[in-house]
C-alpha cells in the first residue's frame, strides 16, 4: 500500500483522516484509487485533463513529481505521497 498524506483542506473528503493507504502503480492510478474510497476528492486534485491542479504540489518520498515523471511517476508499496497546497501571499 501507498501512504497518502492529506492536507486539512481536503480531509472533509476523507472522513477527517490525515493519512490514507491506497494502491496504484503511478500517480494517475493513485488518484483513481483515492476517488473510489473518497468520492469527490479527485475533482479537487485534478483538472478536467487529469493533471494535478496548479495550486497543489505532490511529492513522492519527498521528491516533487514535477521533477520526476509527473502523473506517470511510478509508485511501489511503502511509498509516501504528500499532497501539499501551494501557499501564496506577501
């Protein structure tokens, strides 16, 4: 299983759980797995094209997926995926 760390803003979709365990061979499959267990969360994570929303940063074992293979980043049992909302302001 893959551990998914969910930010507070999305925990209303996860029954207030900050950590979930899901499956998937890559980020796209992980999003599908999350949607099955937490209906409605995928639309908060992905745009209509299936790409992560601009205001979200995704990390696999502390590595930004933008510097890996994006949504095709491979996952294996024991990996940790962090969903981190972007912070802006001044």
